[in-house]
């Protein structure tokens, strides 16, 4: 028996219903209208169930989760519900290598809970073949031979380790950074925290490193200190490699035009390593204009302030404005801020907390130096500790009358 095509039947049915055919019987006409309305309503409700369900353009309604993957991940205490919500497509893939991935992590020293956390955070790891896992392990051990350290990197950056699609670029970039005689720990940190730098062609990184080295030497830096400077720069700002090299010259040229000498710029490059690529002439111009007006100083005085506090260039104007207002409200004068501009590196909350602590031991900020407030948390605790000790054990006065323990 020949089957009538459903699509054609549906088309002809709607044509009939909409053709405006009239009948002699009102009941039949009413029934036809009711049937037409009911069918249209019914089709609108069931139509979505005939459409294919897709996920990331890889799944269809006929696919089901890979039971082996779900069972093995559940055995490792992985939250399957979380994976279904965030990266459910992984559970539909086949084949998967859960056991092999877990075995690699176990060989590095990971326990069951650690393996579960890693796979929960990056379930795509189970899609790597044993050959790819072995190749990644061998590649990473060239810069991080210690299994404990390597496991620590994988825990923090699992996507960096288990992304195997850029193996050739990763290998070429590792060889390039090793040729610079950089510390292995620095290279492994770069691979983990800034994987984009290693997944792109090595020529891009070579261009940026060449620009950084050339700018450092042009400003008067020495070859002997350049490796240390470069290591600190990459360690503090690992994403610097993915910035356009032109930004380096633009920022240096801008500050040169504002009167900074090569020696002063070398100081800034050494202290404020992020300014080379993270800032822009426009943002620095806004800060300099605001600082000249608010601090009521000349351009020469402002250069001195910036050399004392290079971080001043980093802050957006609203942040700097809020901190200055907080200092003024706390009774700190403009001259005090100019003498110790590094106080601007602290948030208003930290400054107010430290002022309260110092005043509780008799130290007046209005008459004393802001250096007592300045510095890291460790620096302040040392200062606070000395004041506390001085109050508890006052300096011995030989002419003061002795007091008995009974008084």
C-alpha cells in the first residue's frame, strides 16, 4: 500500500480548511471550523517534539548519555548534576577515557577527592586519548619535573594541561622560552596561568620578547640584569605576551614627551612592570591631568611624585579621587600626601583602620609621618607592634620616683 506523505497531507488539509468552502448544512460547517481550529492548536503544541534537540551542534534527540562515563565519574565522586548543567555535552561523547585520566592523576600523587575535583572542573579531560595524555605529561615535565608541583598546577589550571589541540605550538614555545634561560618555574607558571601564550604560534611570542628586551636596553638597562627583569615581568604579568608589541613603544614615547628621562623611565619599567602594556596614553593623560589639578603641583613635582609612587599611573580617576577624599576626611593634609604618595596605594578602609590602631597607642597622624601607615600589612604590623611595646614598657626614667608593687 502506497503511503501518503505526511507533509503533503498536512499542506493539502490546511488548503482545504482555508479554501472558504461553504456547505448547505450549518452543523457540518461548524464541525469543520471546530476541527480546523483544534487541529491547528494541536499541531502548534506537538510541533516542538518533532524538532531535533541539539546541544552545541553535536547532539540529537536520539542520543543518550554514555553510561560508562557517568558511572566512572560517579565512582570518583564527581557531581554529575553540575556537569550536566554546565558541560553536559561531554557525557554524550564516546569513546571516553575516564580510567586513563584518573590513572595519570593518581600517578602524580592525586587522591580520589582531588581527581574528582579536577574532572568536575574540567570534564573535557576524559576525552583525551591515552597517547595525548602521555604526550602532555612528557611535555610538561620538561619544565616541571616535580610531580607534586605539576599536580598543583593541574588543580589550579586543568584546562591548560588537558587542552591538547595546540601541542605543536606548546612544544615550540617551551623550547623558545628555555632558550632564553628563564627559570623553569616561571615557564610552568606561564603555561598554567596564561595558556593562550603557548597555544599561539611561537613567532608571536618571539616578537613581543624582542620588543621588551629592546625597550629595556634602549632605556639604559644592562644585559646582565635583563634576564632577572624579564622573569619578574612575566611572573607578575603573564598576559603581557598576548598584548600588541606596539603598545610598549606608545607608552614609553608618551611619558618621554611628558618630560620623563630615560633613567626615570627605566625606574618605572623596573618598578611598575605592568605599565608597559596594561596602560594607554589616554588613561595616563587622564591621571596626569587630574593629579596636576588635585595635588596642586607642577609637572616637575608630579614626575617626582610618580617616581616615588609608580602605581599612581595605574588607578582610574574615580578610584584616585575616592582615596584622596578619604585621606582629607581623615585629617591628612595635601603636603603629607605629596611627601608620602605611596599612601594612595592603600584603600580608604585600610587607611582608616590603621589610623584607628595607631591612635589607640598615642600616635597622631596629623603631627606624625604617614610612613607609619604606609607599606604592606607585614610592615604595618611591625610598626604597630613597636608602638604597643613602647606603651607597655615605657622608657626608664632614672629621676622618676620608684613605685612599690603595693601602690
